[in-house]
C-alpha cells in the first residue's frame, strides 16, 4: 500500500511539473474556426496534445524513479 501511495505521489508531482514545462514550450491556444459551407463555429485547441505529452513524460520519469529508488 505504501508503494502504491508513493507511486501516485511521485506521478502527480512529476505530472504537474511536466505540465508546467510543456505549457512553456507549447503555448496553449484556442481558435474559433468558421466552416464556410455550413457556417458552423468550431473551437480548435491544443489542450489534449499538451496533456498527453506531459502525462507520457511523467509516466516515463516516474517509472525510472520508481525502479531506481524503490
């Protein structure tokens, strides 16, 4: 139980750190795009890309730290 709790703690710390770094590198944006044929408005963002990239990096670094120190 202690190992699972420490894994989640390390993962959350690395995730928020990676999220802050990735947001500095890849600036978040929100664009409203109007479709010319149907005149519908769509919102394009890069939020999923930022979240997935920071989660992948934090999972990788957490696994390295977990196997090295425990």
